[in-house]
């Protein structure tokens, strides 16, 4: 794996959480904890972007694609 080395400063309470999480999950390093956390943040950002894009979706498209038929027709 091609990795970039980062230095992170955390309050002791968060550093303790990271270490406890690592132990509970059986992870080999704290880096794996941060990798999981960053992936979750990226997923949250993507979900937010998809929601925003969907809100810009043209509402008339639903009517045009269904030919004006209601669910009761099916």
C-alpha cells in the first residue's frame, strides 16, 4: 500500500478512545482506526453530495417518465 505519513494531535480523551477502539476491534495499529474514521467521513460527504444533487433533480421528470399514470394503473 502506498501510504502518506501524517502526524495528528488529539486531546488525551480522544487518544484514549482511539487506543481502546483499536484493542476492541483487534486492529494492528492506530492508523487503521484513522483509516476507518476517514472512510466514514468520506462516505458521509458523498451521501450529502448525492442528496444535494437529488434535490436539484427536475421534479417534472417523474411526471414525464411515467406518462402521467398513477400507481393505481399498475
